[in-house]
C-alpha cells in the first residue's frame, strides 16, 4: 500500500503585478509581502504566483462580463506585456510556479486547482491585490473546494480601506483564519 502523503501548504501571491502595484501606491505592502515570501521559502512551503493576463485580441473577455468588458481595449493586459509581470520586488525564484488566470478568482480560467492537487496542497495562505477582488473571489472558491485557508490581512490591499477592513474583520473569518504576516511567521516551523 502506498504511503499516505502529508498535506502541504502554499503561499499564493495574487495579482501583485507591475501595473496593479503602481496604481495602488502602497510601498509598505511590498515590504510585508517580501517578509511573507522569505518566511515561506525558509520553511519550505510552496510559493505560487497568480497573475491576470489575456491572449492577444482578448478572446476571453465577453461583452456580458461587466468587470472585464471595460478592459477589452485597455493597453498592457496581454500575456507578454510588462505590466502583467509579477512586481520585481517580489519576483518568483526559479522553479516557483506562476499561474495565469483570466478572471477575478485565482481558480477561474487557470490551472491552479490542478497545480494544487498535483502538489498535495490542502492549505492555502492568501495575499495580494485587491482584497475585494482576487482575495475575496479566491477565498470563496477555495472554501467551496474544502481547502484550509489563511488570509494575511496586512499583505492584502484594496483601494477602499473600509472594504478591506470589513472583509478581513467580518467576512473572511467565517471561512478562513485571518492574521498578520508577523502572526503567521511566528507559527511557521523554524
């Protein structure tokens, strides 16, 4: 009988792309993200980056999708554009996975579920931009898929600080653990 594998954890850094970071304008977020990345790598956790990008011509964007139809003619969102690259201050290391998604959730229009299942990952630690976008959508999808979830509240950001507060203090705790980067790092094995 094959030996049972131990469930693994992964840190997901979502939508921390050049263009999105520049529009947000919060340099301290990158410092907290860097601390979370360093701790995850030191502890041997899988690190997965998720980014939003489209094929040339944007065939993935339906005119009925209110969020994305406005992006159909926006520059800088095609797969090869520099704006869709992970921000250089938190760049993936060789061998770390970068998942490209086509919708708000990290699961929708990507192979994230396949990557997680293949890696035996059952716990997802989520961070990224925006709290009301990719973080919320991914929490909902991952909870429905029975993942154990942690959201690093100070490694997420939103244009609306009140929306961020309500999500991290009132909504997310119903489906996941919410903690700061420092609290999470203290829980990791040395």
